[in-house]
């Protein structure tokens, strides 16, 4: 699927974030030489087509006091991982979850869930809540605590050279 030039320009103009002003879409529109309503309509259409997943704020969890960050990893029965992964992802303290292929024999985990907290103890308690939800479908688990941010951006389109 390809984007038309205007949609691509909108994605490029917004992919690093919207301007922090009262009318951010108007600023984007002015930059691109189109109307504010066209920016809004095109972003909605991109969202409806699944090209843009969401438009929202991305708070810095460290600045919010969430300095304990753990990627919980789970070895879940393959026949149940999708259904259970949906339930884990719906927990209010899980910021994102996803299924990944195992790398046997070294890495048996197929379900990942990111958890943030103000302390390691808080993150470990949240991990215990996930374990209770997974129940006997979970065969093994671990948690990887982060010590620093290496990358904190989403996917970025590269600007095309005309």
C-alpha cells in the first residue's frame, strides 16, 4: 500500500509529534499549504485504513516518576497465547504487549508485556498480577528491568528525495 503525496507529507510532518499549540492541525496545514480540515480528514482516513494506529500524547514515564521499567516475558501455551495476550494487554498497567516467536532452546518466551512502576517492588507486584491471569497456561516467566532508554521513537518515514 502506498501513500499519495499529500498523505505522505502529513505523516512526515506529524510522525515526530504534533506541535504543542492550541491548534496543532492548523500549524501542520499551514506548513503543507492545505486546510486544517483536510489534515484532520486525511489523518482520520489513514487511521480508519489502519495505516496510522493512533494519534496521542506519549508521556515520558521517567519524568512521571515511573523509574522502574520491566519487560515481562512469558512462555504461554501457543494455543492460548493470543486470547491471553489480549487480556494481558487490556490490563491498565500494561503499556504494550505483543506475541513474538520463541528462539529455542535459549529463549522460550512468546508473550511480552511492558510494565512501569515507581519501584521494582511495584513492577514485581504487577508481574504477579499478570502471572495470576495467565494461570497454568504459563510455563515460565522472567522480567527484564531497564536501566536506561536506548531508543524512544516510533517508526519514522524517511523523507523522499525529489
